[in-house]
């Protein structure tokens, strides 16, 4: 599993290097949007909190593909064992300069719990020129565990840094 994650991240980073000469700001003399972000998310895909990395891949002016990997630790409801959980999502980022509309489809895998969460999100992203990232993301969560009551409408708030 670790090898697969490493290979996927390496492919994504190298894919974008092929397009390194193309900025996505659209205005000459304006710096391109930073493509890497690391942020802390409260609630959101990780249910309570998560630490995340995402990568923007420019598609065309004002449109980027966004790929996200993250995780957290969680003490289960039914036991006190520590569980590490993994988050993955992909989506589109619309906008330019610092204000963006972000959509994504995601998956959260809980290692010690039977829950598997699928998320559909759409929200606002502020990505400042000096690195500040703030995300407010309402989402719908579908839980594969039918006896669990968690799921439905949810929200995530993120704060981080882009580089």
C-alpha cells in the first residue's frame, strides 16, 4: 500500500513538470497559482480532523485538476484502539488569482472501523499569493456501514500553506 501511494505521488509530481513552463494565472507578469498545498482540516473528509496534501494540475486557463491525499488518527467508537485513516479525493478547481470554487469526489478508509466514506463536496477556496490557504467545503457523505448513523450533510474548514 505504501509503495502504491508513493508511486501515485511521484507520477503526479512528474506529470506537472511536463507543463512547468505554462503558468495558470492568465495575466502576463502575474505569478501563477501555487500548485502544492498542505493544510489542517477540521471536520471534513476525516470526520474529526485530518492533515492533507493536495496538488493542482493546470488543465486550461481558470481550470485545474486537484488531487488530494491525507490522513488522521482516530480512536474508534466501539473500542479505544488507535486507528490510522486515509483520505483520497480528486476534483476540479475553477477560478483565478486567489478565489476559487472547488468540487471533489473523495473516499475515506478507516482501518479499524467498518466505515468507508464516500464524499461529494463543493466549496470555496482562498489561496493567497503568499501561501495562505483557507477552504470552506460543504459536502455530502455516504457511509457504507448501514448500521452507523454517521453520514449526510457535513462541512469541512481548512487552514494551511501553499508552495
